[in-house]
C-alpha cells in the first residue's frame, strides 16, 4: 500500500512485473522520455540504471523471459527498440529504426516479434539476430498470438498457419485465441453487424457460427461441467451465453 504523486507531464501506461512469481513487484512507467521503476513499497529501485529514452515510448514497457533470462522491452516513437536486462543494462544492441504498426510487441517463436506499417513480421532473437517475413497485409492489420499460433486480421480476412477465412464486411474486434483441453479456438466479433465468429486453429468455422453478439467473447467452462460457455454482450444492459455440448453449439 503506497501512494506516489509525480510532478510534471502526464504519466505513460503502467506495467507491473513479477520476474519470478515471488510478489517482488516492479512498477514501471514513463513520464515523457523519463523511465521510472518502483518496488512494492513505493520506493525507486536504485539498481535500475535505465532512466531515459531518446523519444517517448509508444506503449507500456514489456517484460519477457526467454530461457530463464529476463528482458525489459521498450519501443519508442522514433522507431527505436530498447532491449534491456533487469537492471536496465542494454542486453541486445540494436541501432535500427522501424515503422512500428499499432500492434503490440509479442514473444513469438522464442523471439521478440512485432509488425511494421509495410505488413512485415520482424523477429529479433535473444542473440540479436533479425529476420523479416512479409505478411502481405496493409498498414492497418491487427495481430494476436498464443504460443506459436499467430492470427492476423486484414480488413475482413483472417490469416493463420497458412490458411485464411474471408468474413463479411464489417467492423471487427481484435481476434482472440483460446486453449481448452489442448484444443484451439479463434474468435472475432463484427461489432457493426453483431456477429460472433468462432474457428478452430486451421480457421475452419465451428458449426452454427456466426451467432448474435455485440462484443468480443470470453470462452470458458463457467460451471466446470466439461462444456464450454461462450459469453458475450447482448444489448447495452444484458449478456448472452452460448454452450458447446456434444460437439455442437446450442443457444441456451
């Protein structure tokens, strides 16, 4: 329990790190170009040496762990990426500038991965080696991932694992990936036409979808009976639940 007041410019987004799941929390945020790290007592972490970026960060600081090594990652407005260790030291030196897309950086295939405005997937491994793959999508694409499954949305087309699904034209939420009993589901909602789509990992549509819904779904076994429930927004003041039972999806 603590309270900190920071003078001056507005604060950037807050990240909370727990490196080893020991509740030794680290609170990390930016204020303009300045980077701050506080411990779980509200005191500045004296051992953290990284204090300033060259330009303002474009997203909250990220923490990734690869093969037991901790990385703190910052992306800046000027296209720079900072790949740091726990104490703020530069862990991977990178002097390139990138045209970052609006998608967040992710840990994908054991690399730091992000996309650019040219529709490229850029991956940097822990040794600093970089590879680039063209996704052949436009600058406004959206990405999400789970483990080594990457899902990309361009306008009304979903791409994943070399497959694609062409949807009706609409306004779509960010795709979501769910893992239930080692079975992968991919969902997306057209909030303009109130349609919820559900696919398997190969983008094969699940039977009886799309169904009505006006927001991104949650997919979970709510009552622990072995059947999946699909929860989404109905109207402004109500929710709707669908149930998967005997391999078909039935409205309840």
